[in-house]
C-alpha cells in the first residue's frame, strides 16, 4: 500500500485485520487509536509499525543551528485538544462551550477570547481524561452553535503544536 498518510477513513475503507504500510507512511493519531480499538494490526515489510522520523528537508541542519529556540514538540504531549469557536457574540456562548467541555470530563487549561465589532474568536486548550474518545468529543463539541450563530472546531493538541511550531 503506497500512501504517505493513513487516516481512519482509509482503515475503514480497507476493512482488513492487518494493513501493510510503506516504511515512510505516517498514520494519524486518530487512525492509530481506531486500529487499536478495532484490533487492526499495522505493520511494515520489516515488522511492526513505527512512526517514521520527520523529513526536515535539505535545510534542516542549518535551521537546527540557526533556530535553536524552536524545540521539537514533545513526543508524549498527552491527551489534549484545542477548541476554537468563531461567531456572533451573545450571552451564554462561553458557558455553552465550557459546559460541553465539562460534559466530556475535559479540564480547561487555557482560554483566550477576542471581540471585534460584535463577533468573537475563542481558543481553549483542554486536557482530556486518559482513554477519552477523541472522535466522540470532537463530534459533541462541533455540534454546538445550535442557533447557527457560531462555529466550533476541535483539533488534537499534537497536530496543532506540529502545525504551529515555526
């Protein structure tokens, strides 16, 4: 199977008990969780699946010397998510979102909110309990904004940190 990334959708579509991957294939954290939950074995020609080392490109060595203040994200950041919400401001929006976080046993670690001309932008980092179902939590939180006045998006903290490290 020659793909660079494997997602949950890929695993569902394959519908196999064992998936053989190229050595440089990256499996998303959600796909790894899904594989574990469904008893799907991920492996390469050389054995069990191991996340490949990141390809830093031809300038990686120079960047490491000149940008030592940009550390790599920690490999075991923990079960955290970043929740963003954007929309029209009204009373109770923050309470709705934080109540939904509490409903999934999330712990708000940090929160930032900005208001511009009656619209808000909210970012919350949330620590989840060990073994939390990311897919369920994402679906639960992204269904908020019932009056179509705001939109909520949820991203795994590890993905967020890797995307924003430079």
